[in-house]
């Protein structure tokens, strides 16, 4: 599972992107849109599992740059890229406590607000999407990248009962604890998108594809996304002037 989903995977991805860019010959033609996928998800709906399965499917095809999943590792990439203290990591999650001005000012000096951290995260998301072959999980990546061509924006949902059971098995929590965990994560993600992007993460009109992982296994969901990504690419290629 870690092959396309780790800090080492990120380093390999960036190295391959650099080599691919060096190998490209200059051209007056506008380069084709890079392909990327964003994955928004309810807690326990399988966001990372589906993203990793999708990366495996896409990497079965030829390509010098591997499709790479950016979820929790995206946070580490942001911290490294912007030279932030490692203590910031726990505040970069979507469901972190939002009112941290005093803590940031006291401990982290120039990093003085979560809004500033959100802006830096969004900047990194945009760079990865422009490079392409990135699967971006969460952090309002569907909103940050919506003006870029080449993206497919996916939302994963599932019933509350199924999500609680998955979290319980993953964490070893009791059913009551898992229920609280699911509600807290969902609430935090809704709040994050509403506060910093003035949008509703539960609105299906924000996405190209909404999949229910009660009805689809993770691998089947990944296959649907891959087919939609290929279909979108064919549609773009068929448009006049492309």
C-alpha cells in the first residue's frame, strides 16, 4: 500500500516530474492539460484506500512519472516545502481546532494563523495538480483546483453505520467511540471547507462523480474513477481546437 503513498513516494514523484520536464523538447504548441484527481470523502468512506487502489490501476499503464497519493503525506510535504516547524503538523488537518491564533503566535513566530497554513497548503495542492498524475485527498482540493483543466473531482460517501464499523475496526475503538470519531471528523471537514472556502463539502454539484462505498468495493470504486478519468480525457481530446 505504501508504494504510491508515503514520503518516499512523494520524493520519487517529484524526482520523476523533474526528469520528465528536463526531457521535454520546447514547443510553441500549448501543452496538454495535466491529469489529476481530487478525492473528497466522508469519514470512514475509504478515501485513502480508494485513492491507493486508483494509483495502482493507473500505474499499471506506462508512464515515467508515477501516479501518487497525497493525503496525510501532503501535510509533511507542505511543512518541508515551506520550512515550517514539525509541531505545525497536527494543526494542518481539516478537523483541527480552528481558533489557534494565540498558540501559533506564542510558539511558531511568523506562522500566526491557520488561515495562513491553509493558504500554503492550497498553494502546494495547486502546484501538484499542475504537475499532474497526483491524487489529492481532502483539504478542499476540489475547490482549490476547480479552475484547472484536466482534473476529475470525486466525492466518496457511505452510510453512517458502515462508516462507524470501518473506523472501529481500523482504530480498535468501541462503537460509541467510533461514532463520536466519525461525527467529529465530518463536522471538522464541513467546518474547514465552509470557513476557508465558503462552500458546502456535502453539495454533490461540486463534484464530477459521487460514489457510495456501501455499494462498491474500494477497488470497484477505483475502477469507476479510472474509467471516468479516461472518458473525460477522450471528451477533451474530441473538442474542436484542442
